[in-house]
C-alpha cells in the first residue's frame, strides 16, 4: 500500500477527509497507525495523535520548513556541537554524528540505568551526560536548552518504531505506571484511561481526544506557543482534573512515561510533532 493510500485511509477513519484537501503523512513517517502486538494490550489499533488533529494542524507538522518545532531542533543541533563544562567537551566529542549514534535512542527511552538502579528518560540522560561527562551544570526542566537538545536527539529517531523495555528491572516501573494510568485523581475523579482509552476520537471543547500516545514528544502545542515535554503534558492533564500534579522528572511521571510509551509500542517517532 502506498503512503498516499495509507494517509487517506487514516484520515477517513478519523472523519477528517475534506473535499479539496490533499492528505500526506508527516515528514519521515510511513504510517500513523499500527496494530498492537502485545497480547495483553488494551487497544487493538494504535493511532498517533496526528491522526486526530485538524487538517490545518496536520499540515503544519507535515512540512519541516513550516513546523515551528524545528526552531528547537535547530538550536539543539548547535548545542550538540557546543563545548561546555570543566571537561571542555561537547556532546559531539563523545557521540560524534548524532544521525548515527542517536538513531534509535529516542525510540527506546526510558531505559534502565544500572548505576542509578532506576530508569532514566531522555531529558535525564542528557543531564547525566552534562554533569558526569562534561562537568557542566544540568539544564532545568522545560528550559529552552533542555527542550532543544531533547528535540534534536529525539528527531534523530524519527520514523523509528517506539520500542521500550518493560521486563527485567523495568517491570516494577511498568506496573507502577500502569497503576497510575488507571488511578482516578482530582476533584473530577478521572484517570488517564477514562479519556484516552474510553473516549478517544470524541470531541472535547474544540479538540478531539487522542489515545494519549507519546511518540510525538517533545511536541509543539499551539496552545503553548512553544515546544513542551511529555511531563509538562502529564502535569497539564492533572491540573485539568483539579489534582495535585507530580513534579516533572518525578518517579511517578517517569513510570507513567514508560507505560504510555509501551501503549504506543510500534508507532513511529514523530518528534517534533504539532498538536493543538
């Protein structure tokens, strides 16, 4: 099946085909829909959040020259080559060409860190490299620098299928994330599963609920007018149900990130995606 046919079928399924609009898939991505392979997966078909967006938002992501998230990718490319810290090293000093060395990194995080005895996600690994290898100060969460570097590194994996480990030492973290996904919180007494599994595709205000897949993060949200991390999105969801959110970078959000990535296992990395 051609890319055009796949795109048209995906658009039709989402009710987004409009007369006179030419659909195409995001740059570097061959599909936005895969069949769940895990026998215990709660969903049969997995859809990227791109699938549920308006044609205008889809078009914004589709063109690398129009996609505003690439401003952060470009800054990340500059930071990759920038010498910093007491060791006078850059990321490139150790990892050389990111297109080669980071080709799958963005698709496999969070990943187990033996020294810490816990998983780390991409933001945390970047800061570990800065503090332990470069002798540089870690970047603050949601800072322009960390968002840019995360966007740049994840973009190297664009088109690669999400593939996170959930067995071995990762299993307790996966189970914790699964429990959090199903736990009702806040004054509205809602869990992640209530919206993103039970009602995906339904309208909520001026938007449509997605399956809550994370393959597009870091994501440029039109609402934010900037790139934001997955943990910022988690925090925003908890704010919206009037719950006390966990801190970005917390073990709770890390476990939830692992579980959400597993729910989208096999979907292609799209970063930087554009969402509403």
